[in-house]
C-alpha cells in the first residue's frame, strides 16, 4: 500500500471510548443513587432552645443525658438545643456578673 492510499481513507472512530465513558457515568449514577437511598433522616428536635431556656429542670436533664453519652447523642437536635439553652441560661453573660473589686497593686 502506498502512503497516498493510507492518507485518503478514514478510519472508524474507536468505539471503546464512548462505551467506557458511558459505563463510568452509569456506575457513578448508580453509586450516587445508592448513597442517597441509604442516608438516615435526621429526626426533628422535641423541644426548641426557647423551651429549654424556659424549663431549667428539663434543660438540665437532657443536657446531662447528652454529656453522659456524647458519642450517640451529642449531635442530635435535642442535645444541640439543650446545649445552646444551657450556654445562654446557665453560664450567663459577662454583663450580668457583679463588679470584681481587685486590690490595687502596691508599689515597692
């Protein structure tokens, strides 16, 4: 065969590339679909931060349970709300603290 006859003919496009891309896309879609079907739905909180702030006994009970088992309960909506209410109510604000009377330093 001469060089001219090779240059004038068109070779068919390789089919494995388009098949490979389709297979990768199909596999990716299957993985994403499987992952979204297996995710757990996060339960809604039973009490809001305002409810925990208003009820100190409930706030302390839930907060103690969350601190006792942080691996299982630590990031649940109720624990987050109880922690936030506890942060706001139990610790308080610096503005609410009484004035601290420190002794004046003496010069030597």
